[in-house]
């Protein structure tokens, strides 16, 4: 502007006024223009945390050059709640000097990804601004809370059984189950000679022995039940821990837009694998759980498995899925978190609305009890209380 005024007024001596500005700009450009060459390290104790746990994040910054003043912003995933400190800081660094940015977050369920660190530098004279985004990836997993629960399933009727659960198999056992045709490899002592003489074929006894039953956990992640999805996931994780402790083999279906099937297995490694998948569960708007379950029943489910179905039963699809399981002869225990118990009414009108919805839900569950054992879970209470009320523990 000074040069423009000098040109218009033909007073070239005014140009000398710009010399201090030009000199300051020269100094800033050649002596205060770093390349922001730094080394970064994000320190987190480990990569798995229970939801709700508070974790300290430490970002270490080491400079390879002199940086007079730089604003460092750490990428904070949306699933982490900042509870102490700040994820940004203004630092002044000398060559080789290391400083730290510390803050604490509360972890929510899910996979949380730190992708980058953003650096912003402005020279002391405020002539220019340098920005640099450095990719620096770190991942932490918020796993669902787990509580101690009893075993709510059995292969016989609806009786609760703790410990070894009865399941039919061929061979020696403690209780007679059926007579069938003898097969090569069967021990001779199980041959039923009376039945053999009567039928003209070699027949064998089939017994029922004490062994663990295969269990399949089906988790309904429909968007309509989003308000209780975290409760559903916690219940599934708790029941899986119970199955692992009992030595029971189990599989899992996570019914999302693309269903996730985890084959039946047992042990700690299998348990943590299922927990990791449960941690990623998200509400699905296009839920097709009935079709998914029927397809898996035909192709993956063992015929004598016990099914534990975790669903608020809010959609026609989720209720139809229960009917499909029952139609194929499976014994089903339904853990159904009540979504209306997750709300706290703020007015008389909301209280009346929740009562009406709760009555409607009771009517629906009454019809659904023809297809399985329903545990209507008030999420304000522990899950083990809801199980105990149904099985009279």
C-alpha cells in the first residue's frame, strides 16, 4: 500500500518507509521458517480397555531443528471423551529436545483410531503460516463391560443347568437315548441283540452322556434398538465368558448389514476374538436378521446347538427370526433388553407414553413365548437378576 501511494503521488522517498517491513520479512523468511521436521511417538499402556475406563494418552514430540513456537494438535477419535487436559499444546523446541503432550480420555465401546498429528507454525512477525499433517496411526479397542451371570440354557426342556450340560452322542453313557442301526467302528457291547433278532439288522443302543453343549449367540444389531445395543453387547460378552469358564464351545452371529459369523470353538483365544467383533457392533438400518439366520441355520449351525438370541424384539424381522429358529427345532433362550427402561421420563406425558409402549411390548412378548424362553430384561437391573427371575435361581 505504501508503494502504491508513493507511485500515485510521485513521491519516491516514501518507499523508504517499506524498508523496515522488507527487512523484517527477510529475517522471518530466512531465519524463522522451519520445515517442521519432528519425530512423534504416541504412548498408550495397551490397546484394549473396558468401556468407561479412563486412559492417559502421551504424545512425545522430538524436534530435529529449532522451532520457536508450534501448535501441536493430536487427532482425537470421536468415540473418546476428553476428561482431563487438552489434545493440543503450543510448544517451543530446540534441536534434539523432546516434549510431551498429555491428556486423559474416557473410552467408549468400539475401535478408536488415531490417524494423524497436526502441526501449525507462525513466525514471530506473523508474516506467514506453515501447516503440516503427519500421519501417525494408533488403534485402541473399547471392549464391553462384563458381569458374572448364570448359565441360562440347557439341551433338555427349560431347566437351568450349571456345569456339564447333557447332550446326546453315540456310545457309552449314563442314560439310554434311542436304538439305531449299528455302524462300523461302534463297540460291540452296545449292540442290542433283542432288536437285532426282531428286525433282522444289527442294531445298537444310543446313550446320552455328560458333555458340553454347543451354544450359538445371535446378536441383533438393528438400528431400531440402538438405545439398548450396548446392553445387548454386554450381555453377549458376559454369557460368552460364562460359556468359556464352563468349557462350553460356542459360536456367534452378529446380525448387521453383512452378517458376521464366528464358527464354533472354545478357549480364551476364541473368546477374545468374539469380544473384538462385539466391540465393533454398530446399529444397522437395513437389518435382515430373519433371512441371515435362516441361511446360517441351513449352512452353518449344528443340529443340536442351543441358541441364545439377544434382541429387544422391536422389529418384525427380529420376531420372524425367532420363529425361524423355533421352526427348525432349536431350543432358544431370548435375552431381550427392554428399551423403554433405558429412558427416564421428564414429564407426565412421557411417563404415560412409556407405560403404553411397555404394555404393547408385554403383549408382543407374550406371543413370542410360544417360540422360546423370553427373559425380559429391565436394563436398570443386573442381567443375572433377570435370568434368576425366569429360572427361579
